[in-house]
């Protein structure tokens, strides 16, 4: 059984007990559970349930595993023959979640 869901502007294909890296969730503690209601499609063997645009009365229960920071990304800007070069970088925050259950009603 798997589902296609939308979370924070991204779409994910999820299965039960799958671990995902999603954009940082600020208001959730490590170990807490939460529900995701934006589900586009659920497939269980040969039974496919497609929403229009979302599947009503379906939800995904997920648990927050950890909050971490990704590898550093270097941003380098340069204008040739002008003597201009600027080097910046940042580390993006992310949250690891585990899909506990996919519920369809």
C-alpha cells in the first residue's frame, strides 16, 4: 500500500514505515505524531483511489524522528572583468519523519 501526498509544497510517494526528509517543521517536538490530510492518491494492491484533487477522509499519521541540518551549499557569484566575486553558503534545515500509518475511510 502506498500513497501520493503533498507536504509543504512538495509531493512524496510514501509507504508505511518509510523514513522521509522533509523541509523543517518548526512547531513539532521529536517523538511527536501528527497527521497529513493532503493526499492525492492511495493504492492498495489493485484498488486505486484517486482524489479530485484530494482524497476525502484519508490521512497519513507520521512521527518526527529528528531535526537536522543538510550539507553546506556554496553560492558563488562573479562578474567577469569587473573584479566582483562573492562567495556565500548556507546549510538547509530539515526534519526526518517516519510514516506510521496510511488510513483511508
